C-alpha cells in the first residue's frame, strides 16, 4: 500500500515538472537578451519597493485611525452625560440651605466628573478669561469699563472637550466697550 502511495506521489511530481518545463523554456527564450532582463529586474525591484512603501503607509494610517477611534469611542456617551452634570449643578444651586442634600449632590457630581476626566473629558469654565471662539460661545455682550473688551464676565453654561475636541462650547457673556 505504501508503494502505491509513493508511485502516485511520483506521478504527481513528474506531471507538475512536465507542466512547468514549457513555461520555463518560453521565459528563457523571451528574456535571453541581458539588457531586457536587467530592465525587467529593475522594474520588478521598483514595484516591490512601491508595494512595501504602500504597505508601510497603510499600516501607519491604520494605526492612526485606531488610536483616534480609541480616543473618541465614547464621545456620544459623554455628550449624553453632559445634561446629567448640568442637572447636578442646578440641583446644587437649588438646595442652598439643606447641607446634607448639598453634600450628597456635590460628592456625586465630583465622582462623575473624576471618572469622566480619567477618560479624557475636560471642563471649560472660563470666567475672567479672554473670549476664544474655538471654545466659547458668546450669548451676549455687556458694556463694562472695568475689564478689557472680550473678557468673559459670566459663564451661563460650562463647556466640555474630549481630548482637545469640543463636545460643547462654554456659553458666556462677554464684556464690550462702554458706549
């Protein structure tokens, strides 16, 4: 039985060699000129280098896209949580005299913000800073001679950014020159 198996393998090998021989002969006949062979080698080498460069670029681009996806994969969840933070802020303002409720809300808000900050969320609370349209949205301007124009007088709603990408601008009132 093993002799029959070896004979079958020998036939397959011999058959494949017979199939390759005409192709090899054709290539030798076509590429017999040394200049032509040198040109073909140069073209193949250039094609190989281009393919390698394309693969390297593809790998780098894929790595950048993966990193970006990792940084911003929870952006929608963070945006959905911003009204929760706003609600906690409003609850803190409304409790006023009730210190036990105030303390519980403050701790809950602090814990939520700490958790989100560990994942790249940054609070934008620009009171007293210069207005920056990249991070702030001016809701109104009030004449004021005490501070420089375009200084933020009041923050109506805090803003947030995730890994230097704006989630929500801080809504502010800015100073304008007195009339």
